[in-house]
C-alpha cells in the first residue's frame, strides 16, 4: 500500500510524537534536533514547498497509509 509522508516540527521530541500521533501519523525515527532549518529546494521533485524555521526544535519524517 502507498504511504503519504509529512515533515513534523515541534519544540520538543515529545511534541513531535504527540503532534504526529494526534493526527494519525507514524513518526519515522530518528527525531532530529536542529537550531534552524531552511529547505530551499532545487525543484528536482516538483514544488514541495519550503520549510523555514529560525528557532531551534525537533524534526522528524512521518507517514500515513494512503487510502
């Protein structure tokens, strides 16, 4: 079955897990700490959008089964 993926960002590891789980997503570990993120993409995968965060936190990839 196909999966849909999302990036989850929060101010704590628990926040990443809770945010994903509350919305029915499964977090792919590891959860990574960051000081800032800028995902200015090269458009090789189309236009996935941009994630820009100036403050520190935690980030992880999460998935949900496509229906």
